[in-house]
């Protein structure tokens, strides 16, 4: 079995973390770099990632997470916050980065700038938020798989109250909304879920080859 499949078979949604085990700074940096390098539409990365290791903050987040123990027991809680609204600055800032990184005159990127703005800027606010949320989930998936490569456990979590997260993490007034949460750390030996067979649709049911 290739390590690609092996690591994805090993990974599961960890229900009980060992609170005594912490992720090393080196591994955390690898996870964050994998997240930073994730694909996104047009390369715009219309989201922000908050990494929570402070135990007091995790304790504040727990009641807003339906009381789930992963929030306080995991080494880190990583919150993906999507941009709820944006203007031309999203494109302008990105293309300034492209210009500096690739040593391309900014004027030479005007056509691409106009194209992106024509597709994005006039979208209704709800459509913008839906689009940015999908982009955040792409990075979220990349982080989860990178963790599996390092044999670091994760639990993807949508069971939380976004408005309370936004308040606790200071996202209000920044056009950001907590979209999805990843608890990251190491499984407890007491987590019986790790021993369960992974349940997925069969290849015949899931895939259509044309």
C-alpha cells in the first residue's frame, strides 16, 4: 500500500486527544507552511487562519463548541475564518505580491486584474462569503492531510457557534467569520474510535469513469 493511502487510512476524526502531548514548533511550522501553500481560486487566499494554543482561550472556546473536549485537550485549535466581504483591494494586494515575487511590472498585470475584478467585485455579499468559505475549506483539507503525513491527529469540527468564536477571537469588524475548525494534536490511548474500521462508499458507488 502506498504511503498516500496508508496515511489517509490511518487518519480519523480524533474524538479524544492526549492533553499532555504537544506539537513541536517545527511540526507546527510545517503544517502552517503546507496551509500557506494550498491552492485557492486565482491564488487570492480570501481567508485568515487563527492558531490557538493558549489554554485560557481554548477554555473560552469550549462552551461555544458544544462543550466538545477536543477544544481543550488538543495541542492546538486552528480556526479558518473566511472573508465575508471584500473590494478591489483583495485583487490589488495579490497582484502587488505577484509583481514583487515574480519581478513583473504591475502595469503588465492590468488585464488579469480587470478580469478577476469583473468576476468577483460585483458579486452579492452572500455570494462572496460562500465563495471565500469554499476557498477556506480547500486550505483546511490540505492542512488535515499534511498532518496525516506527519502522523499528527486532527478532528475537523463544524459543531461550534461562529458568532461566539468571532467575538472571542476578535474577528468582528474585520469582515471575517469563523468558518471551520481543526483540532490538532495526538490521539489518546483511551479513544476507542481509533480502532473502528473506516466506513466509506465503495469505489463503484462513488466514482463514474467516462
